[in-house]
C-alpha cells in the first residue's frame, strides 16, 4: 500500500530557531498533503492543506508566517516551524491521499520539543 | 466547524472480550474512517466507509456507517493485548477537499 515517510521522527531545538519537517509520498504522487498537530492525549487538529505548486491553505487560527509550508514537488511537502517557542512543542503528522485506493495514509509523525 | 463526539473516552477490558465504540456528529459526513494510533506513531487506517448503511469488516474489526450519515460505530471482537491503543474516528465531506475531522479518541486497554 501507499507509504508516507516523515522525517525527522523527533527533534529538539532551542527557542528562536527554525525546524523543518519533511513529508514524502514514497510510491505515489500527492498533489495534496495535510499537516496535523497533536498535543498529548488529544486528537489530531488539522493545521493546513499543502497544495503542490500553489499556496497552502491554513485553518483558522494557524499562523501562516509561523508554520511555513512548501509543496515543491508531487512527492514532497515540508513544514517549517519558524522562531520556535516551547508552546510549539507537539507531535506533527502529515497525511496524503493515495490515488489508487482513495484512502489517506499518515506519516509516522515528528515529535518536536522546543527548549 | 463540524465536531465529532466519540465515546467512550477510555475502556479497560479483559482479553477475549468484545469492544464497541462510536462517533456521532451534528451534521452529515460522506465518508467515515476509523484509525488506530500507537504511542509515538501516526494513525493507521483500519476501515473506511463510503456509503450510508455500509457494514465493513477487517478481520476482528467491524464498522458501520450510520443510516443518518451522522454516526458510525466500530466493534472489535475477541480482543487481544495488541489491540491496545487509541482509536479515532474521522469524518470527511466530499465538498471539503478531503479534510478529515477527528473525534477525540477512545483509549483501549486490554488486560491479559
């Protein structure tokens, strides 16, 4: 089945620095990818929809200048958390739609800790 | 936006018992999805439901898309220790560009 690879699986960074998270569709092309954020013991909250070749669509309340999304190719979307603060510490997960099955496959997530 | 109410929030059961959890929404969805998430991992799709009334099985798992399109349930039969995890329902609207709205999850603990 479809595989979505997310990297890194965990990262620790200092406050004020930026962190880039990559999401790759390994065996299919994804014109659309989704980025979610999950706090401990909570559900997944959609942050933005990443569109290949165009601007991402952000959900209400998500700062687009803080969470930069780039979908430069049909197999790669990146999320950059800029000027990270401790409150940005969370589990970030991407997903993409497999055109063969019409199902959505999730990456394995990135645990971000800002110290 | 749309919200899903998922229940129960948590379950503690004995190995071999059957489990049932459900999700309800105040508005309709075109697709209902059930995922399982292990600690530190992304959710894994268990069952996808595309039609009202649809009943679908995947091994010991059975899920149904409610007739009203506003609810869905997931049953697990003869639970085993590896069923432990958090189960999420998610709904999608055809008109919403594939975005999923997730329930709050049901944490399942299975005692051997």
